C-alpha cells in the first residue's frame, strides 16, 4: 500500500467523517461522540507531525469516516447529503486557498480556539461557538454556500447550528490537507479502486 495513497485516503476519510456527522446531527440532533471529538480536534492541532496525528494518531478515530468513504466509493446512495457536503467543501476550499487574507484570519482564530480548548475542552460549547462564528465570519462570506438539509427543529437550535458550522470548517481543513498531500479530483475517478482497497486495508489495520 503506497504511503502517499494511504495519507491521501486518511484525509479523504477526514472529509467524509466531518460531512457524515453534519448529516447525522442535522437529521437527528445527535453525533457519535468519539468521531465528533476527533473531527473537532483536527482543527486545533495546527502543527501535526504526521497525517494520522491530525486525527489523534489512531486509525480507529477515523472509522466512521472510512466506512462512509467506502460506501461513497462503492456508489451506495445512502449518504447523498454527506456526498453533497463533501463536494461543497472541495469547492469552498479552492476559493479559500486563493484568499490569503482569509487564510491568515483563520490561522489566527484557530490558534485562539486551540488555547480556549486548553482551558475548557475541545468540544466545550464555548469552543464550538467560537469555531461556528469563525465559519460564519469567513467561509460563509463566499457567494457559494453549503445548504444543509435536515430537521428544522434541530437546524434552528443555535447549539446545533454552531456544531454544524464547526464540522463544515473541519471538512474544509481535511480538504486542505488532502490537496497538500497531492489529492485531486482526477484521482477520485482514475484511482477509485486503489483508494477503495486502501480504505479496506485501513479498516482492517490496528494502530500500534
């Protein structure tokens, strides 16, 4: 298994995990706690030594994302909203990459959020509120916006709105990582089977 392809697949799983969590919370008001914590913390480690370190250094933290990615690669239609959010994250990340001023603002504010998380916890409502506000102040200012579908009784709750925005920010962070590792859309077409095989190997792997 190619190291490059493995790292690209991990980043793709990071995108898939963030977006399936958005789909879950928008429709049910609930997120899987471990996957949620890992995804939020991927925003707060600003200088990770390895790709896996972005996700807490344990493949098990990305199990939900890997399983979702596998379904997507197999063409299953049960995660259509999450797939749409993935494509939206790819589009928005490209716009973000061309906006140096916004990138600098994001970097500074994420540093502040990381410090805040040390005082509270990574998923404390103050931290999530800060990340949600950051998404609103930056990514939401682009003309293109990700339209989240779900149950209005959940979507109208400020706490859940903040969680969704924080998760979308995490999806864009993993998309940035994916591109930095050499990921591109052509790979998703031309190396689909190789990526799917890599997902299967990672799901079988046990982190030492």
